[in-house]
């Protein structure tokens, strides 16, 4: 047995490699630069994790998303493999410790974002590490033609100078042919070995239906397929709505979106993973780390932004190889609304600039300051304050995030702030009258000396510990104080955190990044056009449309998509009609109008059936211009 396979079995508990994994591992082990395109579910991470385990030294993994890094690091640690991620929000001194750990602590994996690599001092330390492999995950981010372009990826190729002998492995789950060429060139891969796994998912039936009543159609689908299902929606609001509609129809469903606390996310996801509920209604925040093999249906009830995302989300169905359905429900109004939904919310340079300046003002960041500061952020509050449209603002911030100007992460936190609004003398009086509350109140006053003067962020677990009470007891006292108008008390919900990665330099920052903006907007429009083509094209197999989009040529129809099914049933209809016509012509000769009247079919159908019968010489036209059976 090969060493790679032994490691797979020991740490991953899989019996054998999936297709291409072994080949990719061999290529990396031979020291060659390698490009691997593996659609979702193909088992990408094993391809770099195993060779890194087999060699001395540490594997550098460059990844664009904090959540993705955390997920992978947690997975490795679960398997007793030493890995760390340098994510945002870590202070520089901690970072130095972590990097020292990497050098002397036998770590096997170091994850970091491409932006981190741009810090000289981080790079200096990385240069000293015994790097055995450089993995670039989500490599399509390097391409301006990809849907997730991040300029910081363009700098990765610099690592070649410092590590000329270390192989690069570029991984992506989605790349059109144009993007693939970009990846190889921009990352500076040297004569790379190229591996591409087909995008074909033979057990998934792609279905597109235009319907008036989407809920009714969902109900039909779910009643017919009682197994696990994901319903993708665009926003948090329709997440809740759809889930409660389904529950009132008697289905068991839960929901998942970025605004939930991690506890709720976990709870909802677990109840779906363990089949306590059939359906999870989710936004595109749902996806990472889901490994549920028996998902029967993935239903989209709003148009996806691009086919890359659609393919990934739809591809969560049928991992067990059994037949599954990827259904996209559209209504005529969806297509009409597309303009306002997608095009009008693309930010332009002026808007981008406005957002950036206001963000800095919002957090009181002065010109020339702001680097590495982390804030809790509530998008709605921000938009409300400056009267910005929410979605366009969100897009602008996403753009700034991808450009590395800020890091926006979807983290939910509930922060409490409070202020005493009566003089301290009266607070003392309250304590003497309510001796049971004294310890808690004192703990608060001692911890937050400014609490009489201003609203102060409040750490409930800390106060509970300090006063030797439970959090519930602290909560109860706060409630009482509030009712008696002794304190003012706010629970603030923040649904994201925001880090400024650079010092504030308004014009310079914005003009540096905005050169990419127009290109990105244009690309988004084109991607959307491809989605509209996918749903609108009535004469091509849906599976074929997807494969063609990703640059795969195929001549065969899949036989199970909505187009293929419709074609088949149209054919059976015509076959039935032909039989009917033959039966009629057995007793008399008829012209096409008469046949139409007898069969009640449309004239097109009748003409089509007659043509077929004439071609196969089952019937002939006689001298009276009527049809009769060929004797
Ligand atoms: Zn098909």
C-alpha cells in the first residue's frame, strides 16, 4: 500500500482515493507545479494535506475566506494534525508568537489570506519557515474574469522568488477556460501538470420551471421527495418566511443565514444534518463544511447571481450518487425584476468613495489612521444613519473586502451597553434597600468607573464571574434596574465585524481599487446573462448548458433534465396521436382538418404527426387529397 493511502486511512478514515486525488498527490510529491480543477465535493483538501504530511516541513495554504480557513484548521485539529490560521483580528504580537510556533512547533499547516502576505514583516518570517508546499486555494480569485477577483492574489507569484524549489498547487472548484489560463499565468506556475475533473454530475437532474405559485410547486416537489432538501433564497427575510410557510403546510423545516448567532446556526444545521427536519431554507451563507450525502433536492426560488454559485449550490444534492434534483423556480416577474435586483445595485466609483468615507466617519477614523482596527458592525444601522440603499452598500463593502481595503466577516454578536442615569448617592440607597443585588451592582460600578457619565459596553459573563453570580442573575438585576429607571440599557445586535486593513487615505485608496470596479460590474452583468440564458434557452439540455458554460464539450443529452423530460413526453404525445390517426384511417379517409376535429389536437401537432407517418410510409395521400393507410 502506498504511504499516501496509509495516511488517508489513518487520519481521514477513507478506504480509497477519489478520482484524480492520487494523481494530484503524485504530481505534487514529484515537486511539480500543479493545477487542479475539482468541482465541489471532489475532495480538494486531501490533495494538498496528504503530500504535506508526507514531507518534512510546513505547508503554506493561501485562502481568501476567514470562515473557510477556520473550518479547515478545525478539521485538521480534529484529526490531531497541527495547523493554524493567521486570520484578521489577531494582534501583531500574537501573530509573531504564532509564526514562531510554526517554526519551532512542528506545525504542518499555516493558513493565511493573500492580504497578509503583503505585510513585509510577515513575509520576512515566512521566508524562514521550512515550507514544503504552497497551496493556493480558490485560485480563481487571481483572475479578473473570475467571479471573485481579489487583487492580492496577483502578488502570490512573488513567492516563487523566495521559494524557487517549492511546488505550487493551485486549486479551484470553478474555472471557465479563460480563468484557467489566467490562473496558470498570474500565479506563475512553471510547466504545471493539469488535472481537471469533469463538471458532469450524472445523477443530478437539472430542472428549470417557470411557475406562478412557487410555494405550491415546492410543496409538490417535497411531497414527492421526502428526503433531505435545501431551499436557497436570496435574503434573510425570505429565509424565515419560507421556512414558516413550509412549517404551516406540515413540513418540518429550519433555516440558516449569516445573521444568526453561531449557536443558532449550529443548532439549526444539526437538526437538519440529523434528519430531525426535512428542509433547511438558507441563504448562500450556507454551504461551507456541509457534508450531507443524502440531499435529494436543492431548490432555488430566486435567480442565482451566476452559474458558478448555482453549480456549487445545486451540487450539494446527490453526493451519495443516487438520483437527485436541482430545481430552479422562476416566475415571469423575476426576470423583469432582474434589472433592479442586480444591475441597479452595482456600486459606481462615486458611491464607493462615499461609502468608504462614511465608514471611516462612522467609526471615527481620522485621516492616516485606522490600520488593523476591528469594529462590530451593523449594516442596517449604518445604512439608516446615512440613508444608503442596503444592497448597493453591501455590494460596495464586498468589493472593498475583496480589494483588501477592509475585512468584513459575518459574525453575530450580542453586545449590551448601559449607563446609570441617577446620581451615585441614590444608587447607594438602592443597594442598602436591596442587599441581594449589592454584589452585582458593586461589581459593575468597580469595573466600569465611567458608567455614570456615558453608555458603556458591558461584559455580562465577566460581571457574573466577578460577582459570583450566574449570568441569569446578572440579567435579572439589570432588568430590575431598568424598570426602576436607574439604568439605561441597550442590547445591540451586530451581525458582522469589520476590520480596516489600511490607514485611511480616501482618494488614494479608492482610486487604486476603483480601476477594477467597472470591469467587475461588467463581468457581473455578463454572468447574469448566462444565468438568464440557462433558464431561458428552451431547446438545449440543461446539463449540457452548464457543461458548456464551464468549457466542457459534450454531444449527449443527459436524458433527465427538464428539457430532456419535456422532449421525451412531447415525443410520447406525438406517438400516441399517430396511433390515434392510424385507428381513424382504418375506417375512412380524412384530410388534416377532419383529423384535427376528431382528435381534438392542435393543427401543429396533427401536421407533425402526419409528417412522421408520411415519412415512415405508414400513410399516403390519395387522389382526393385525403390521407389513407398504405396497403
Ligand atoms: Zn438533459
